[in-house]
């Protein structure tokens, strides 16, 4: 334990990994701009990792694939790519971003669709409208969307569902998903689901059309730049699964590199953040059940792991429990709940690392990008704990790169309110800065 803490304390920031000068436009090239996603990778950063640790044709796996940044970068430099995410919305975005469609074919489908998008000619209820109205989540739909918008979104989605080509359907659903936050009263400045009563909500059909026109252009650019070999046999190069990464659907010792950024404990509730898409695309979703398999959620759950293979991790959980019992003589229920959530997080990450050792080839590399945080006065040393766990499940720690997260970047929330523990806006004086750095942990499977 001590040598890991000492090693981390001795690390100096490596400026070359900061990517301070990149603008949002620089990171939104090709299909990376299809859909917003919280805490996504900087494409340049993950490409550099892939290039440093793999050769062409090798298999890169991202078990927490999110919106597919790693996979897209892998394909662009002629690696094979395997992505897994528990979240169906992540799966949809990743499929759409990585599966090119021949530009002419796409343009034909899009213009046919646009021609049919006329609410005046489609006044009767369509199948989506009927489905949404009967769904157990209809109240939620009405909480977020106005009646006119519900009608227009139903029309768009029912026309998408009528399309024959699966890739075109996924492409359009991805665009549809992206506009849902804009076209509802969702507060776009909040990193938690919250309503903005004063929002000027744009009309759904023109917003959707603009989005699809943008994506059509990006698809063409992607099609033109993709290496010939990959383009000719994309299905040989790409696999995406909507699965729990503790059960990656591939053989033992199959993967050359894992390049990933895991969820953080008690930061984003990915399941909640994507609820609008689920309300439309999977209206039967049980929103509470849906969170359960997400690693990093605050939702209490049973975990089969009884022991975390990390002294640092156990000490953090102990300290959270102590702090939770003694704040001003009263119990701090928030911190007490966090102690359980943090234990569960470390335990589930341990299961994930065990799975990573199974799928990696001997000599294979796992590169894990992770930051630390604080809860109350307790430092949650995710990077140190995950390093210790990984060593104890059989990895060799090759090195750790410490990178600064430029303060002007919005990729991660940086401030947490000290009373509630929730992430907050950066102008609140009583808050504490978290995540000023993150770590790239490089591991080798012996
Ligand atoms: C930090 S994000 C990854 C973002 C990604 N690097 C990108 O560029 O989009 C973490 C992801 O882990 C996923 N996740 C959480 N629990 C999971 C699990 N048990 N199995 C697989 N994915 C999970 C979340 O849905 C989320 O997409």
C-alpha cells in the first residue's frame, strides 16, 4: 500500500498529455460529433495510447465504451475494435458512429424521410404515439415534453422505424436521441436531470432535420477517410455489445489492448442522464432497474464480492464510515451512503479487472484513465485503489502518467458542493475543486 501511495505522490504532471490547446471543434471531427456524452475521451489522447501500444490489425477493446471514441479511433488507424457498454444509449451511439453508410445511399434515405416529415399530412395517431401513450413512463414523457413536441417526435420515430436498413435506422435514431434534450425542458447547463422552466424550446422537426444534415456530412467524411481494408470488411473489424463488462462476450486471451475510462463513483448516473432516449426508444424500461448493473451508481445494491483486494480502498471506506457517523455529532447520511457506494464501486471494478485479465493476451496492455475525487473530507483515491486492485488480480503496473485537466474544459465536472456532495457549477465559493488531474494507468498482463 505504502509504495503505491509513495509512487503516486512522486508523479509529476506530463504536459504532453494535457491537450491544453484543443478546442471543442478539434475533438469533434468526423462522427465524434454525432451525440453528446458525459466524460467522453479526448480522441487525440486515446489514439495516442492505441498507437503507442499496438500495431495495425491488433484488437483494441474498450469495456466501458460510452459513445465509442476508442472504437472510432481504433478503426481510423486500422485496428480491430471491440466495445462493450451496459447502457443501451451508449450502444446505439457507438454503433451509429462507427458504422459508415455509403453516402449516396444515406442521402437517398434521408431525402425520402424528409419528404414524409409533414405533420399536416400525418394528423392521426401513429404507432409510436400509441405505444408512448400506453407506456408506464408516459407521465415522465409529459414531464419533459410539450404535447406538440410529443406528436412531432412520434411522427419522426415512427417513420424511422419503418425504414428497412438497420444501419440507416441506427444513424437516424442516434440523431433523434441527440435532439431530445434540446426539444424538452431539460436544463442543458445541468449535469443532472433538471427542468428549465424558462427554456425557449425549438421545434422538433426542423431541429431533427438540421441534426441529420450535419450527421450526413460527417458520415461522408468518415466514409472517405476510413482505411480501405477496414471499409471493405467493417464487420471483421468491429464488434459492439450492450453488455456488462464483467462478462465480455469474447474468448479468453483474445484482446491485444484494453483502452478505457471507467465510470467514477457517485459522479454521473449514466442511466438517468440518458432517460429521455430510453423513454422513446425503449419505453418499457424500468428506470430504477436500469441503474442496477451500472458500476458507479449510488443506488444501493447487493454485491457478491466480500473483500476488496486493496488496503487503500478498505481504508477509504473505513474513513467514510467514520466521517459519516461524526459530523456535528449527527449522522451524515450522505457520507454513510457513500461509504457503501464506494465499497460497491471498488468491488465491482475488481470484478471488471478480473475479467480484463481473462480476455487479454499474455503481454497485453490495459490502459485505464481515471481521476480522483473527494467526498466530505475524504480523498477518494480511485487511481491508487484501482492500481492496487489490478496488481492483486495479476497485472504488472508498468507506469502511470499524470495529466492535468485544463480548467476551461467541460469534459468532467470539477466542483462538488460540500454539503450535498453533488457536482455543482464552478462559481459556487463553498465548493471544493475535484479532478484537477487524472491518471493514465498502464498495466501489463504477464
Ligand atoms: C466514463 S464513461 C466512458 C466514456 C468513453 N470513454 C467515451 O469516450 O465515450 C463510462 C461508461 O461506463 C459504462 N458502464 C457503467 N457500468 C458498466 C458495466 N457494468 N459494464 C459496461 N459498461 C458500464 C457507462 O454506461 C458509461 O458509458
